[in-house]
């Protein structure tokens, strides 16, 4: 009998915190790895806190650049689509894998969210998928101002905002899991009228936000249980950080960040 091929994953708990430009450069480098057949789950934080725009979002027309600069906020444009997110009291996940591994765009999007819901259930969070509805356009304001079908809801509020990119036969999906607070800052920085802030953290705790490491461990467990295969812990993959260096100019460029 022939040997059975084992699916191999790499898990990277990157929880110290990195600036927005480096986080996006690393995720882009993970997409490169996925083109070669690798599968990665990275869980990470942002330091300093950062405002991110979706790839096609009209940032100059939609958000107050002068006020953002006056406040000294870090800002970056993601390689994926979607709308603005304030990355502060949250945990970000990134999955990079071959494009057909989890099915088509919508199938993969919902499958990843079902994995995250399993993780939230392990933490005692009553989460569910939002009902099907037409997705909002990129000119509709903050990511958390409205849920699209298949997104994760907790207590009637959107707790996870995700975006996906398919490129060169590979898939990158990353998203923000709100641990505490909401997205009022994005609302305050929007030019003109803004949609209401419908964001909500995964847990309501008087003592503060849940431990990011505990949430990351639950996600890692849920992913390995749901998708199987062999999971290796990447530690601190300096080779990947070096590979990400080729994208640093793009993600640090004001021309890229503020285009459109």
C-alpha cells in the first residue's frame, strides 16, 4: 500500500506586537509561501496600535488624514480588501494556504469563520455566523459598521472582521478578533456621516480584555482539531521576517496607504 500524504501546517504565535507595515509585509510573504504549497496560521498583535484600510478603500475621500496625523496614529493599507479597522484591543489571525485547500472564496471564508467559532465556544463565548446578506461596498465606512453574511456575531454585534485575497493560486485571509472595546475611533475619523459602530468584543469582562495568548491557544487547538494534519510551531522564523523585507517599501509608503 502507498503511503498517505500528511497535510503539514505551521503555527506562528507572534504575540509581542509589530508595526502595521511589518505585519502586512509578513502576511504578504506568507502568501508567497502558500504559493509553494505551505500552510500557515499566524496569530499576532499590533504595536503601536494601528488604523488599517482595505486594499480598494477610498481612504483620502473617506477618512480625515489631517486629524489622523495630528493624533499621531499609525496607519497602513492592507493587501486584502474590506474596510477600515482600528487594531488595538484585539488579536489578529492570518491564514495562508493553497487556494483550493478550503474550497472557493465563500466556502473558505465561512469555513475559517466556523473554525474561529469553535475556538470561541471553547472560551465560553456564544458566537454564531451572521445571516446571509449583500456585502457593503468599500465606500460604506468602517469594517465593523455592518456584518456581511458568514461573519461572526456575539450578542448581536460583529466580533470578527475578516478580508481575503487570492493571488497566484494561493489564499490569504486575515481578520481582527475584538477582545475589548469597539471601533468608535474609526467612526470619529470618518468624513461626513458614518454608519453606526456595530462592533462588540468577544467577552464582556469588568476586569479588562481576555488574555490574547489564551485566545490564540484556543484558535490553534480549534484549527488542528477541525483540519487535522501535522502542526509545527514556527517559533520566531527569522527567514520569513527577512522575506517580508521585500514588501516593506510598499506598506510603509504614504502613496500606497493614501491612494484612492
